[in-house]
């Protein structure tokens, strides 16, 4: 597959973006319909989950799982608004993006900035750090201090990444402006925070803080974990693409460094086609409801890294990027190297 990708990119990287360009125009009826079939079910499920508290909390949790799926779909609308791909009008994207940002606890302008940097630097070893999951190379890990290695191992632990991660990123990190943020970005963060606080206060005063937490907490945690998992698995697969800046190429980073996550149709719909991540990175202006069409009608994209629900689980063992082997490896693979390193250093200390 990797060799096939290299041949494909050599012949098509100059024209590939042009082939996808016809799908970059948003469709107003399609966008409005997606708002309806996403936000309405989410609010109805939230109300249903609240009402189910008097019956069984197990039932509430079951409904919360469904509601979390629709909140992920709501985030995809927010995501498209940040790329100005959901509507043709930039102001409309900003307004809807801010509203859906309140629902998903993401400040529109701040995340738009970080995510734009992510798109411009994805898979670039010299420009890591903004909007990315922390990735160390094998060589960087070998020369890191014991404390740095411990931090990295904790960060890459699934319980931390998919459990504590949503709490830290969504509830804490997103509440503060980044250093150097402009006035509009800072104000948008304040507006988002105020909107979250107002909506939370209204619901707590209306139904009580305990029922609110019993309903909202599982929806938030499940959707947050799913969101981080989707982002993680779409860039963390064995034969991914990472290069130093001088060799880095945008199209290769998009098509070889972003996976095609082939999901069952129901999950594909709930996740807003984000599994077609290679198409999205190739052309962020393609609205989510056109990603599948762009993939199916662009022949070179038929031969991209493809993962399924089953095969994606193996990505949990990928921890470090091996620059020599051009693939992800786990901590077990570098354990031998660390042992050899200690043996070499031991005589020097003696």
C-alpha cells in the first residue's frame, strides 16, 4: 500500500487538488438540512435523557450515548464553519460556528487558528506543537530525560489521552486565550465562555444541578473521548507520513499522512464523514457532506491508507515515529534500544 501511494502521488500530486476543487462549494439546502437533522435530535435526546432519570439511570446512559453521537456531529458542523466550508458567507460561518462552539465548548476563533496551523504543518517534523497530538520520534525519545519520557508515556496512555484528555482540553485549556491572540479571537473566547456559563446556569436553575450533571457529564465525556479518538486514529497508523520541513509536501501529508477511516454507514453519518480525512486535508473547503462524493469520484484517492474499526484498534500500540523505518512503533520496540544505550553508558560512568 505504501509503495502504491508513492507511485500515485508522483503522478497525481500536481493535479489532485484540482480534481477535488469542484466539490469545494457548499450547498445551502444541504447545510440547513444538516443543521436540522443534527441539532434537533440532539436537543430531543437531551430532554429524553433528563426525563429518563425517573425511570432508570442505565436508560439515561444509553440515551446519552446516542446524544453524544449527535454532539460529535454538531462538532463537525462547527469544524466546517471554522474552514468556511459550511456556508459561502463568512459571517454566517462565524455565527453558527460560535453557537455550535458553545454547545461543544470550543471557542470558534481560537480553534480555527490552531486547526489552520495543524492543516498547514500536519506531518511536518520541524513544525509540530500546534493543534496536534504530541508525537516524539524514536531518536528524540532515546535522548530525552527520564522525566520527559515519563511525561510522554503518561500522555500517550489511553486512559489519559481519551479519559482525562477531554476534561483538560475542553473544560480547561479552551477557556483561556492563547498567547498573542488578537482582539477578535480573545473576545470570541469570552463570548463562548459566557454562553457556556449562561446555558449551564439556565439548565441548573430549571432542572437542578444534579440532574444536569447526570445527563451532561456522560454526553460530554463520551463525545469528547470519541472526538479525540477520531483525531488520533486519523493521523496515527503504522505507515503514516512524517518528513522534515525540507522534504515535506502538502499533498503527500494530506493523502499519506491522513487515513481513510472506513466506518459503518451509521457511524460515518454520525461523524459527519470525517473518516474521509485524506480528502479533508487535501481540500479543507470541501463541506463534510461532499467528502464521500469527492473520494468516490477521484480515482487517485481510491488507493490511500485505509483503516476499519477493527484495524484501527492497533493504533493504540503506536507511540513513536521511527524516522529510519518510516513508520510508527511502540514502546516495546525501543525498549531494546534503551537497554543497549544504558550498557554503552555504564562503562563510561565506571
